[in-house]
């Protein structure tokens, strides 16, 4: 009775003055715990990691965590080589997840005494065997050795009860953030709302040996607008007033004096907590209240889409694919090694099991086929992106661009969305693989693990997922077990990040599916502990993520997607060709003398020059289409390469690939003119001073002037006069062009005067042939001559021998 009286006295005061005092200390304790989790020490190499929601102790942080802490600490001292410690670690991790909501009143930690740097710490705390669990009350002194737990079992429920007993141990300091755990009285209940402003008061009626009321009180420690009190069955007047007949049972008491029983499927801790957390106005401490749907619909950034929370939407799956393939993978400019293997596995799984629309499936299969053939080292993301955007123009294949979240939309732009889409995507893939029944049980899980490890943008999340996969992926031996593995790990993640800043208050993290969504998935053990009915969970997951139940609301029409894709490709092609054409014109304008002529027809007939130049882009378009036949993407040749190919139409005997010619008939005169013009242009570039002198000399000659075409024809003994007087009828551009050609012609004839008649004919004979061509011809002729000479000598000698035989008597 003395213990109860002491607790009652503390309870009445904690709702007034002491409640405000504890807020600051609670924040301090939470800050210390966050620091420990955010900066894990080297002890993470032991049996536990930061993903287990356990503070990892080391020489650097042991003092700040255990000494003068505002929260009570439960610490395991273990050795990583100890077999019993290894077998006990899963239960300790489960306990940490089970009492996660008890922070900052109670927190859990662990230290590896097998590490050299921790031996001194374990010695100071008088550790003699492993594992050893000690309880450190709040505000422990530096010389406190903690209270050891002797004979503890591997039952999480019993460990949880031992912690509660330690909290209530007489004489120990009470954690400032911990609510009262002792039973309440009818008088306190009648006066409760006079000193408190919470909306709900939950009364749990139970017997003296029950721990449900205290556990629920600690489970709701981090929630506002609700208070939980336990009422013993000895409060006969209150029990009869409310008509309580079952123990345990929960009733809600309102400020107007009304009482209402809380209806749950099972009268146990888990169902009480779930129901109380979802009462109107109950929110997690520090979280804003949920935003009502009406307010979300009025947002101007993005319209709110109404959806059914019990269904999966194809829009979420396609949005996850878009972000994954076009945004997340774009962070790597080059993909090679393990990352390339992970990408191949990821795309292969998508092509096999993604239940998408025909256009999306065609795109994924085409992408997978191309990717599996990339066996010559790394690939660039640019090449990968071209395949995702279907620049090869595979028929009826496209992946919609942009995101359109429906079931994964959040109350704010930074909530849910892509992480929700990734989880949904892989749940669908595991269920689809299970439905096929002919694949490796770990195929989808390995692809998911490797993708997240190599590409997932949140590296902290990727590390946590890798920790889960490393410790438990080996238990997957069948396709149904793969479905359960992913579901169970998803719930572990929900438990770990519940209450974090990343949690959407409109969609709180819960253990899914909820009792409302799947009542048969939840059951209770004989000791009152909640348990999952896996025999019912598997059918529920198979139905929920089935391809036949995926809704297609808010999807863009397939014909419109294909039309948008074609328009985009056409626009990109036009822009690319236009840019190349502009670059070629700028390059030729910056160096007009040394640039080769664009076409033989343009050089032969000057009046058609502008027309040919205008047709350049069309020629480039046709050439681009010819080079890309069969879905192969070859870059268009540069402007200088195209000019070179058009100038030298005669092939050498080296097997070079030529572009199909547009004309069937070649004008030899214009071809020869072009050849000598090129030589004249090269000589003109060597000396500009001589050009000016020659220009003055040529213009002062009294004889009629001729164009460059006439002078070259005359040099070859051909007829083709083109008086310069005819150019007076052209515009100023053609006049300047004719003047330049006269200058180059004079330069050319000055050099040609030095050659004899033999040199002229040699230059004519070797037109269009390289030195290698001529050398090979000479060698072949020499070999032919040698063979003929040898045959001649052989037959002459044979004929002489025959004549000699006939001459014998």
C-alpha cells in the first residue's frame, strides 16, 4: 500500500507542474540517443548494427549514455565469439523493436566485450560472463555498476515485464519522461479533466498481476491528446458504474462524463495500442496534425487524386519505373562491374514479372534484350537512356515520362512517393514470381538487394536494407517464403522509421496489414502476445498485389504516349541535324579557302550553288535515315567527312564503304575541273601576297578574261568558254566568287608553267588514284611480267629438247 500511495502522489503531480519540467529533459535524452544512432561507433562490427535500434556503446560514448541519462538504460554486455550471445541476439533485437515506443523513458544498448578497445569498459562494470544484461536507472552516477538481470529467458514478453519491474523498483529515480504506471483511483479520474487538456482518457481495467495497462501506457508515451490509466478490478464502485465484466477491457472517458468501451478483436496490448493511436486528434509528439483531404485537393502544386488505400495502382508502378530508370540511374554516367550486373538482373526481373501494359512491356523486353548483349565492358548511361526513350523506335514500345502518384502520394511533396513506389513494385514482383511457380525463389530478392545496394539514392536506407538481407536472406527456400520475407522486412522498416521526420502524419507507419484490412491475418498466442497468422498472410498478399486487382485509374492513354514519343524523337532529330548543319556552315565560313567543296555539281555549275546549299539539310536527313536502318544508331558523319566523300567519287582498291550516289551519270569535265580546283585552292592558301600581285596583273590584261572553268579546260585542251562578262548579271556574291576564282587560276597557271608536257599527262593519268593504288599496280604488273617470262623460258627449253630427240638417227 505504501508503494501504491507513493506512486499515486507522484501521478497527481506529474500532470501539472512536473509535466512541463520533464519536457526539456526528454528533449535532451532524445538528442543524445539520436546522436548515438546517427554516429555509430566501431562496435557496429559486432552482433548489432544501428539498424537494430540499439545504441552501440564504445569508449567514446559510454559515459554520455549511461551516466546522468534522463532515460533508463538496458545494456547487454556480450562477446561476439560467444555462441550463446549469438543465439540470444535475435531476441534482443526483437525486444528493441517491441519497446521502441518506450523511448525516451527506456532505451536499449549493447557493447562487444570481445573488442580490444572495450575490454577496459567491461572490466570496470564487473562483467564476468556473457551475455550479461544490466539495468541502469535514470540519472545513474559514474560509479554505478547497474542492476544485473539474473536468469533471464529468451522470451520477449518476460524481458519486457522485467524492465517494467525495474522501472517501479522502490527508491530508484523515475525517468522524467515516463508516465505513471501505478493504478489510478475513481477520485483522480473524476478530477482528471480539470487539470489536463487531452481529448481522450483511456482506462484499462485489469487485475493486479496484469502488465497490459502499463505496457499500453508506455506504448503511447510518444503520442499526444491521449492518456492511459490502469484501473484494478478492486475499484468496485467504478467497475460497477461502467458495467465492466471482462478483465482486461478498455473504456474511453470523455470530459462530459460519458464512457464508451473500446471495441477490439482481441483484448490484448497490440490491439489496444492500434485502436487508441487512431482516435481522432491523437498524433505523435512533435508531428503536425493530419491534413484533411479537402485541404489537399485545394493545393496548387499538384492536384490530389482520390484513391482506395486497399488497392494497388498501375500509375504508382509506372512512376516508380520512370524515376528509377530516368532519374536515379542518371546519377551514374558510366555503369560497369557489379553495378552493370545488378542493372541487368533488375531489368531482367522487370521484363519477366512486371504486369504492365503492352507498350511498357515491349519497352522493357527490348531494353532487356539490348542490355543482355552488352558483354564488352562498361556502358554509358547516355546509351542506356536512349534505349529507355526508345530512340531505336521499336514498334509500340514506350515508358511514360513523369510521375503520377496515386496510392503513394503524400500529404506533402517530400512524403512517401518514390520509396512507397519501390516497395510496392517489389511486392508485386515477388507475388508475380510466386504465381509463375517456375523461378528461383531468391531471383527477385537478389535483384532488389543488388539494385538498392548499387543505385538507391538514400545510402543510409540502402545500408539498413543490406543489413537485413545479410542476416536473413538465407532462410528463403521457396517462392511463398520470398513473399513473406519481403513483407516481414517491410514491417521491420515501418517499425524503425515510425515517428521519424520522414513519416507522413496523414499516413502513419503501422504493422501492415492492419486488423481492419485483414482481420484473419492477426491472432493471439496463449500468453496474450500478438502473432501473425502466416497461413492467412500469404493469400492476402497474393490477392492484394495480384495483377488482376491492379487499378488503371489516372493512366495516360497508350496511343497518346506513343504519339508524344514520336513527336519528341522527330523534334530531337530535327534539332540535332539543324545544329550539325549550322556548325558545318560556321566551320566553312571561318576557313573558306581550305574547306573542300560540298559537291561536284555545285563546283561545276556556279549558278546552282545556292540551290544545292539549301538542299543540304534534306540530304543529311536522308543520310541519317539510311545509316539507321534496322534500328541501329550510327552517328551522322561530320560535315568535313561528307564533303570528302562527295569530292572523291572514284574508289580506291582498299575496300571502303561509300554512301549511295544520287546521280547515275558523272560529268568527267566537271570532275576534272573539281580536281584541279582543289589543287589551285591549296596553292592559293600558301601565299596571300602573291594573290594580290597576280590579281592586279590579271585585271590589267587587255585580253578577254575567262572564268576558272575555261582556264582549266584550256589547260587540258578542252573547249568550254565562260566569259567573265556573263557574271555581271549576277548578284554581288557571285561576282566576288568569280574574282576569287580568277585570282586562284592565275596562281595555278604560274605554277603550271613550271611543269613540262610529260608532267601534265602524268597528272591526268593518276586522277583519283592514291600512291598506294599506283604502287600496287606496279607490283602486280612486275609479278605478271616475271611469271610470263618464266613460262616463256620454260616452253622454249622444252621445245629445244624435243627437236634434239627428233634429230637423232
